[in-house]
């Protein structure tokens, strides 16, 4: 039997996975175009070009590029008419901006549970979370890991309570639901271009929509309160400067050219991985039937300790020691962040979200960006670990991973 790397054995894999982000000559070419221009800021022609191309790719007529994905959510909420005291339903697991954006515009986040198989918002919880006694106005759907949520059921549930639907698609660039792209299914969608995202300029974001009125309001909020057709020094509402720069737009235009092929490549490698996964007790994120294109920003899974032989923390440590990048899921649901001790919010029962903090993990997108052999190494490393830790009893399984304990 092989010795696990975490116990001093030879790692299954010593070669690193492909680096992220990815850049090349096309980024340099477009950056030089900005440098040669007389406008490097948000009014560079490449910004408008990127807004149009990205929105069009995602089946929307309007795109408003912004400084980052967090700002994009705030602007979407404000442009949609969310005001102080309005409640907005959010999933209990996401990056903090999904909820903090609601608080920053004066709203009240209402935390609802996720589904155990997709890690996306549980559409069955929307009706209960929308209180008849309070001002519940909207729901933010997160396409977690780049697998689209069940938008048919979410839109039906939201419609029954007359709620606006906004999509936080920070993980889902190029993803599709029944052939319709992420961000175009609700009133508006927002994306992040932070350093780890499927498209990146280091930072950046965009709001997309088919609602012309919302788009114009969003552009005013991003551009110091200005309005189309009026003077440079005419400011119609309290706003700020959240514009994207020409340099970021240049990088993003190049990134956009690669997106479809990168998504296809990750989908193909996921298929290879799942076909070769033999160890029991691991369950990976299920794709709803309508999610026909998965961005796969993350490969999300959970460990059943009783079946696999060890718990999530031990599994992650062992897998990383074998050379496979992996990290534990969020340490707590969003509502457990210290900021919400002071900020108004409401929490619906979230047992699935609570459990995910204990048994779930994810692998970053770059592990699916290599060759088929690179992908097979993930399955091989898992099989190696399982052969050592597979349970005869919980106590003996724990000893095999953690080593002998005093008195053992």
C-alpha cells in the first residue's frame, strides 16, 4: 500500500497545474492601443467596445462596465430601485459582496438556504423568506462555482411574490441556462473580473441588462450622476465614479476572445474526471438539467466521512499534499460574519449551508485547465488517499490519516 505524501510518502504529482491568470500577445496589443490613445480612462473607445461585446455575448442589449464586481451589485440594486429598509433575499453562501452590497445601499439582506446538490439558492425557500409583513423587494441569485441555478423555478417563485430577480454571475461568465446566457435571465446580471475569475483584468466588473431605463440609471450612478445628452458639469443625482479604465477594458477584450474555448476545455476535463472517479463517499456539484454550459470556476464537492473514511479537513490536507490544489469551503455562512452583528438582517433556517461549512471543499478552475493526464491525476490522487483511509472503523481510519495518538 502506498504511503500518503502527508505521511512522508512521495506525492502523486509534483508538476504544478497551469497558472492563472492567462495572458499573451493579444493583451499587449490592445494595451498598446490604449497607450497610443489620448484617453486612458473610462472614456476610451475600448471600454464601450468591451461593454457592447460582453453584453451581446450574454444576450443583453446594455452593458455598464465598473470598477469591480462588488460595485456592480450595488449599482444594480440602486438602479433597480432598492432603497433603505427594502429586504433582498440572498443565499447563505457566496462571497460577502452578495450580501454587503444590499447593506451598503441601505437594504436588509435576508439569508436563505442553499440546495445540497447544486450549492445554489434553494428556490423552495424564496416564498417563506419573502415576508408579507416586511418590504421584501428582490432576490439575488448566485450561480455558484459557475453552474447556473435553476432559473425556471427561481423566476416562478420570485414572480409569485412579485420580487425582482438579480443575478450575481461573478462565477458564471459564458454559462447558459437552456441556451440563454448567465446575466440575461433576471432583470439584470453582474459579473466580476477579479484576479481569480474566469475572465480577469486584476479587478473590474460589469452590469448587463435588457432594460434600457435601468441601464441609463446605472450608467449615471457609475459616472458621477451625469446623464446622456447633458453637460459634463451637470450632475443629476448623488453618485460616484466607478468607471472601468481603458487598460482594464483592453485586457478584458483579449480575455473574452479565449472564454468560450476555456469553458469548453474545463467541461471536457470535468467529464474525464467524473468518468474516472472510483472512490466512494465524494459527491460533486450536480448540474441542473437546464444548465447546458457550465463555466466551472470552481469544482465543488463534499466528503461523506462515514463512507470515504476521513473528514473534509483531513481530505483537503491529504489531497494538497499529493499535489492537487484544494481548499475548504467557506468557514461559516455569510450571516455569521462579524459585520452582521451590527447590521440589520434576517436569517431563515439554513441547515444545508451550515453543514457545507463542515463537509464541503472546492478545487480552483486551473486544475481543469491542463491536459487529460493532468485531470486524471486528480482522480488518481483521490484513489490513492481512499486506499489508505477507507474505513474499517472510524477510529482506525482516523489513525491512518492523523498518525498514532498518545495511548493508541
